C-alpha cells in the first residue's frame, strides 16, 4: 500500500447563516445556553438551488483547481456523506460528470458519518494503490439542515451544511499512518430512504462520553504505530462537534491549545464535512505550511472513529 499526502483543499459553504438568536425564535433556547454547552454561535444552511451535490462539486472543483494537475491524472473520486441529494446515483458519479473527469476510474460514496472524510482517505489510498494514477479527490459533504427536527432543541441547534475536499497524492514511501474503528450502536441515527420522517436522533450524553474516549484512543493508536508523539504534530484537526470535547483532549495531552483548531463557532457540526472544511479554512488563513504534519481525527454515528497522520505537501497560501 502506498502512503498519501494532501496536495490541496477546497470548500463549499452555503450562503444562509442561522445564528443562535435565529433558533431562539423557533425553539426555547438562547445564545448563551447553546454557546456555553457547544461552542457554536452560528451555522450555514442551504437555500434556493443550493444542495448537497452543489456544495460537494464546488469543493471538489476548488481543490482540483488549486492542485495544478490535469483531469487525466485523477484516479478516483470518493465522497463521504449521510445526506446525499440522490440515493442513487452517487454524489461521486455526478461530480465526475460535472468535472469532466476520466470515465475509466472508480468513483463512489461512503457513509461513515462524522468520520467519513478520514475513512474516505483510506478508501482512496487503496484505490490508488491498486491503480496506475497518483491523484485522487476525497470529499466530505453534508446537508444536515434537511434532516433536522426543528422542534427538538437538543439537536436542531447543533448541525450545519457544508462541504470540504482534498486532492491527495499516493506514492510509495510517503509517511502515512491511520486508524479506523467502530463501536456499533444507534446513539445517533437517521431513518432510511422511504421513512415518513427522516430526522437526526441523538443520545447526546452517550455520544459525548464516546467522543472524549475515542479521540485519545485513535491518536494513541497512531502514535504507537508511527513512533511519533504530539511534538511531531504541527496541527491536530478534530471533528468540530463540540468545543468541550476538544478542550478535554487538549487537557489530557497537556498540549498547546494552538495545535487544536476550532471553527464550530461559525459552522456548527457539519459531520463528514467538518474535518476537510476546517483544514481548508486553516490553509486559507495561511496557518498550514508546506511540509506540516497533520493529525486528522473524526468520530460520529455508528459509532465510528478514525484518524490519520499525514503530510501537507501543497503550496502555501500566498
């Protein structure tokens, strides 16, 4: 199996912003109640012609344009989502068509909830290792606004829409270590196709307990596999579900706060889009430099957990 590195990133963010004060007009809540418990103040929702597919395509196109490669060099497209615009065809199929990518490459959607993007990296690595092309496009995208129960104040304030993408390069010898796992359960679930009511259901306390244990478990497994430590990590980009979860991990590792990026304040929990959109925002702010070692960690419905340590090898933001 080849190793992989990040070449470029992109994002697709809806135009509509829903603040905590907006939710206070719908359910019994307020900005202080939401922010102190989650770290979230606002999130983005699709409106008009915006949907999961458009966000994913926008993110993939942006990452591809920044990568500076040709369409013929793309060897796979992997899209992680639990809220596709179509149950079939896959979002990845429609991205391939929209972007005019080669027809002789594997493209597919996967569902690993909030760990989906990192699962997608491993799926793409396997596909590229089996083929003769070096580059793949991995997308994490969600339109969670369409599966929110707006009468349930414990869940409706948490989620947002968005998409993030990365172009990766696969090659023998590239430094790459990962961990994929699951603790099967229905602590978070959405009813399937054909259900009369398909909305997010979540046992928040159970999910919180799982998350604060899962992140160190994933990171420790990667450190053990790679022989590296927290000192070797330039940036740790965790799933942006709750600020208190990330604060717990920082305290556990006695790590510098600046190593752990947070942006849930402005985007909420965007599930599979969370890690790649945060990574893209960091790049756009000039925070990620060429050669930086990134630790990516996701956790969510399933209950899935995943992590990857890999290098950012793209150009720095000018």
